[in-house]
């Protein structure tokens, strides 16, 4: 809504600055008709810097409207769900040692486990 209002304001300012003066050549002869050809006299509107100032103001308004940040809801952080899987059962060798003897190994079954990271 804010950008639409700003854009409307910019268009209105552009039309106001770019509109030709009222005496742009109509009714030169005083008879209400166009008498073509170049103008014989040049009459200043009394404001030589109006074009520059109008462009400066229009550029400021247009730049302010287009550069305005768009606000939205703040980002929400949600922790990802834990990744769980079932580790299959497996056989492993468990060391068995007795005092004074060599270390031997025996097979042992490890049951399936649920592993979550």
C-alpha cells in the first residue's frame, strides 16, 4: 500500500512538472485557432531552475519509494527433527582374559538399536 501511494505521488509530480504551460501556442492570433509555425518570441516562465528542482524532488521521491525495505513477518527458527534410524544387529568379538593366560576372543551378538543424531 505504501509503495502504491508513493508511485501515485511520483506520477502526479511527473505530470505536474512535465505539463506544458497554458500558452503553448494556442490562440496566438487571438481568434481561438492554432496558427502554426515557430514562436517568434521566447518568453521565460520566470523559473529557470524549476526543471532542475522538479527533477531533483522527483528523483528523491522515486528513489525513496523504490529503495524502501519491504517489511514482513520476522523469520521463525524451528529446529529440524532428529534423524533416527535403526542400526541392525551384528556380531562382534569380545575379549576374554583370565589372569596368567593369553587373551582370547569370543563372538557376541549385539541387538538392533535405535540411533538418533
